[in-house]
């Protein structure tokens, strides 16, 4: 047996909580399928308070060989003021001190806890899920095993999408240096959910070995005798707490929905908690035919086959996850090109609709409204493609082969 230490923050392991949560749960599910891997799960605090690791729940995977490590991390310090961050970054001789101002979990106290744990456990492999975990691992001393970085986002891009103030430009600049340096020096083995992101990483580090893995969800059985819902149902899934969702919903409510009013009969269903909306977004929700569903525990009650599932995010900043949910339920994906950049296997007008403008998305929605048979064809193709390419066992074998090829896993 080989020991694998899976390091993540303490955000939930869930297929329903967020895209990031789905992404890491998907990876844990794949690793669970590989024999002779003994998996140890370690979660560090994502808030300023010390949290018992016993509060973390591992998904109920069958036949798993997995243990949750109960480790008490010190309190996470508050984020520093901008001027102190810049000063420490320029003048501090220690890389971990510079990182700690952008990522408070990467501090000497947490590193000491992690260093002691790694020394005791002696893992053969460390899987660092997302950037903060990876930065913690890059500061380990004397670790001789293999480190796999699970890349999710280029965070410096997201900062400038959220806001574009002077402080944000400075933080984005520093983050870019930190993330690129970590990839260049330590990013030898990287997995990700968007092939274009992995290509960007390969340009930063020509010695890196990368693997594309789609985001996997438990396959949903296609309902028998599925029929078109009337009026046309347009779906957006995801809370505006996440940057991609917030920007996407704003695009949807400003650039798409007003162009559909009085032209087609439809209902827009926004799935996800919207109480985190800013005032501007809250006002935009007050449009005819817009229904806020809030959090929905049972997605099959709202995700019906042949509904139009809209991805209106117009930036290619990281791994995309919700396309998989839509196609799992046999929905017709209508996506802005940037929102599905790097997703292998999506083919315009074959298993989805991909447009490079909001005007194109509007025209596509009207066309699909007027052609029910086209919605049925695309929905059926989407479900067929998803179920053939997003099976756990198939992708677990792809991951296992990559691990063996890179001399990480010995079988």
C-alpha cells in the first residue's frame, strides 16, 4: 500500500455546495477507486477560528480506504493591510512570510503542524487541492515524496473580475508572482479541469506533466418518457457568492433576459441562495418571468430534461464544473464560449450550443424555443455524451495510468 495525503481547506466535500467543492470531491472519489492507495484526508481551517477537524465530513464512498486526520491547527491570522503586505513581500527574506499576507493559512505555525504530521505519516504522495494547499506543501522541508497540485483557478485573474480598484491591481500583481513562482519551481505534476489552463501552466513550466480530468458527479438516471416543459424553462445554477456565478447572473439579467421579454414565452429559474446579492443585482432580479428558487436540496425537482441551461460567464479563468451538472440531467447547454473554454468533448450544435457573444446566445435561445425537436436532439446527445465520458471507473483508470507513467503510483 502507498500512502497518499490529500490536503484541502475545510470547505465542505459535497457535490451540491459549490463548484470548488464538487471539484475536490470528484478527485477524492477517483482516488478512492484506485487500489493499493491508503488515503489520509487533512483539512486546514478556512476561517480565523480554530476548528476541530472532526467537523469535516467525508462523502460516503463505497469500499474506501480513507482516514480523516484529526489535527488541531493554530488560529488563522487576519489578512494584513495592503501597505504591510507590499512591505513584507519586498523585504522579507522568507517566502512563507510573503505568502502569508495573501494566504493567511500559509504561516509558520501551520507549517510546523504540517511538517510534524508529514514526518510522522511519511506519505508517498501528497495531493494538494487548490492553490492555498499547494503553497503550504511547497514550504515543507526535506519531503522526498511526489507532490500533485490540483489546479482550479488563476486567482489573480478573478480578483480583477470582482473589482478593479488600486488595491486589487496590487493584490493581483503579487498573487500572480506567487502562483507562477510556485508552479515554476514545484509544479511538476498538475491536474486540472480545463485543458487551456493546463496549457498555460505548461508554458510556465516546460517540465510539468499535466492531466485533464472532467468534474464528475454521480450519474443521474434519465427519466423515462421525458417531455418538454411548457413554457420554455431557462435555468441558471449557482449562488452569486462565487465570482463566476455573480458575473454570469449579472450578464444574464442585463444582456440576455431583457432581449427575450415579449419575444418568447419563458421562465428563468435561478437556483442557489441569492441573499448575498449586492443592491444592483438584487434590483435586476425584479424582472418578469424571473423565479428565484433559492437552495434546492433535490436538483432533479428543478433540473428537467430539455430545459435550457445557461452559462453566461464570459471569462476563461479556471476549471468549469456546472456544464457537467446540466448535461447529466439531459439539459440543453447554451454557453458563452469563455465559460466552457478548455472542456474537452463539447461540440457546438452536436451536444450543446456554444456562442461567442451574448447576442448569439439570445438568438440561439429564440431558435431553440421555436424548434422543440432540436431541444430534444441536443438534450439526448448531451446526456449520452456525459454518461459515456464522465463515468467514475473510466476516469479513475485514466488517473491511475497517469500516476503510473509518472512513477508516482506503483500499482
